[in-house]
């Protein structure tokens, strides 16, 4: 299983960043390459580059400021997947940590770009 982790410090308060990250369909507002996103029951269906990816929303924890999702159906044919976005208080700013555990390992390269892109997008938005 491949493990991926990217993080950065943001100058915005944790609550402001969390308000954006915690909304399952709000991903279209901050992650490049996401063309569409709709909820289908408890699943999030993401459209990207003409592909459809179905994700189960695992955790939306307002106390921890933790959002987790698992890709359950995609063209990547994943055996296992869990991504976690944590927003941690850090003085007058916060730290965003985007981590992913995935198998097969080869899928790690693709999902590494997603995690890095997510962190970079939040840095661009919040400084």
C-alpha cells in the first residue's frame, strides 16, 4: 500500500479553511481538474477529465476538522483507497495535511498529484 502526504501552513484561520473543505460538493471550488461533483445518497460522484469517480464520504468531523473519503469506483481499479484532509490550528493560521493510503502502489503516482494539487490550491486561496 502506498502512503502519500502533503502539507502546508496557511495564513487563514482553521475555521475559514475548514468551511470550504468540509463541504463534499464544494471540491469544485478549490481543486483544479474537478469539473463536476454531485451527491448520490452518501456517495460523492466526481467528474474529472471526462471520467467519473465514485467516492464514499467516510468522515466529516467538525471537532477534529477532518474530512475523509474512499474511492469505491473509478477507472483506476483500486483495491483500497482512503484520503484524509486535516485542518489543524496553528497560531493565527492553520496547517492543511492531505494524506492518502492506496493500493495498488502504482496508483500512488496519480493520487500523489491530486493530494499535492489540493494542498497547492488551498495555499493559493488562503496564502
